[in-house]
C-alpha cells in the first residue's frame, strides 16, 4: 500500500535533511503551531554541495493557508540564508494559479525569472529568484 512505502521513505528523507543541516547549516524544517504544538507544514531549503544557489520550499496543511504563516516562515528562511556566507541566490517556484504565493514572492523581493516545467508537480510553474548580495 502507499502508506507502507511512505513509512519507509520518510525516515530516509528526515535523515537526509538532518545531514544537510549538519553539513551545510541549511535544510528543510518542520513548522509547528505555537498554540497547540501541531506540525502545520515544512519550510527551508533544498541545497547542493556548492550552496551558492539554494531552492526555497514551503508547504502547509490546507487549514493553515491564508493566515500569514508562509510569509513568516519564508522571512525566517531568508534571514537564515543571509547569515550563510556562501549563499548568493534563493530560488523558489509556485503554481501560476496560486495568487497568495505569488503575492508573497513579490512582497519579499523575489524577481520573476519565467516559467519552467517541474516533473514532480507535472506542470509549468513560475520561477523566482532573490539575490542576497
């Protein structure tokens, strides 16, 4: 079943992100609601060994959309990346129909680079970049 596959992959994914944080000081982190300690999503960075250009990701449970959590999490991620001396660019992508995400990218100073096909989402997405220098 799908649940069995996910239960095998999740520990490996968590270990990979833990190793990224240990080695590079950047990773993807779980996000919790301060009121009830419930995990509401994840935000952070997919990185490669150069750490010059990192990919911002942020995903939230639907019940937490449109409440400012994404802006807060992404702002925190940008601050973390700025403290990292090697990071020069943050890239992010979003669904062209997701107006809230587009507003966040614009509000936080990301520049629209264009559209790109993403195999994992099976669609063209808007690609943004934030220069940190």
